[in-house]
C-alpha cells in the first residue's frame, strides 16, 4: 500500500468532504465541514487522500522529552535487534522521515505522537533532537493517521492490527473510523476485534508481534483458548524465563501447541478367557463402538465358528429382547 494517501487535508481543523455528493468544487469558496471526534465518511476520506501536503509542511526540531505517547498504542514491543538496527541507520544516515505529532490536548508546551514511535525512541537514546511535523489533529484524525501509516508498513503483524482495532473500539471510535484507520472492510475488522478480545492480553503481550504468524493461526489460538484449562496452561508458560528467551514467533508456537485440545487416552482393552485360561477374545469399547478381536493362534477355530453362527446368535438375541 502506497503511503501518499494518508494525510491530505490536515492543514487545519477543517477538511474538505471529498466523498460527499454535495461537496463544492475547489475554488468555489464554500467552507469545508468541521471534522469532530466522530466525523463523517467524507471527512475520513479527506484525511486519507494524500501525504504530499504533509511532505510540503515545515519540519521542526523538537526535544524528544517533550513528546508523549499516543492515547492508543498500535504496536507490541519489538526486538532489541530491530531497535539496534534502526539506531545504527539513524546514526549513520540521519533521520530521513519526520514523525507526526500534535500539540498535547491537555498539557501546554508538550506534544503527542501520531506515528514514528520507534524512530522517536531511537533518536532519544542517541541524544538528538527529532524532526517532526506538528499538526493540530483531532482524536479521530490522529488515530486514522496513526493506523494508516502503520498499515502501509509491511512489518505490522496481524495481532498488532487486531489489538489496535480492539483498543479503538473500546475507546468509543465508530467502526467507520476504525476501518479507515486500518484500510480494511467490515469482515476483516470483525475478525481482528474478535481475535484480540478472545485472547487474554497478557498472553498477547508475552508472545509479542509474531510477524510470521498469520490470521488463521491467531484465530485458531483464540478458539483453543476458549477452554479455561488451556488459558491457565498458557499463562503459566509465559512466566518461565525460557519462554522470554525465544523469538516472538517461537513463543507463539509454544503457546499454540500448549493450548491444543488434549485427546482422551484410549481405553485399555479387556481380555475374555476360557475356563482353561486360554485368551479367546480381546474387547475394545468406546463411546461409538465395541470391537471383538480373536487371536487366530489360540482360538482361530472359535472365530470361524462365531462367524458361521452369527445369524443364529443374533436371532436368539432378538427373541430374548422381544420377550422382555
């Protein structure tokens, strides 16, 4: 997905409703509708049109300590190796792409990040100022920008999208806004929210992003964790030091296997013996069937006799059953 359709129209608190049939053509002088926290489809469309205007905005240098996290997290903790690689790249080549922040809605002189959290962390540890575009974004604009920027990246995993969608829904955002933020349809959104809500968050956070693990495996894990015993087993597993030492996808596999439904042990067969002690019939019985196995070495002729007389034996059984 190209990134050029993310933030056109973020020049102020008003956006042109490009999806509205009644929206005026450019240059007609009609005012653009205001985008509230729970804005219209047209306003969301305006947010997603283009990132070119954002690129044209002036970039300022900010002290990282002045920037606070978004009120909705969109990523799980990455690996230390990825963080070191990013730091090395910024140290050698500088910060190539600015982050996006808004003035903090409650704290003067401070900012709240829309996207670029990993870049911010790396730059802060390098002791540098961070290049940022500052925009007065509403809550809705912020989450749409945050979601679409991360959805445009190839390394946002299924479970990270699921958690982001679930948190937005819990935060009161309507499904239209969440679909716009993640560029997904209703069916996909339902699957994301369902997966994130059925798997305990402490297990998700312990597993991490699991970038190689796709939708189907996470959905299957959610189904397996419907069993309280499976949840207890998984939660005990994540507390082990050996679990944390594994890569994220390996941690998923461990939980996935541990939560597999346990097959009931096959019942041990019983053996019927003749008066002389000869093992004649081995009997296996479960909920669906009863099987008789005759050892031809010790009772082969009895087996032949039994097969030959089955009609008479069954007829005798029916007569007795009918008599009762």
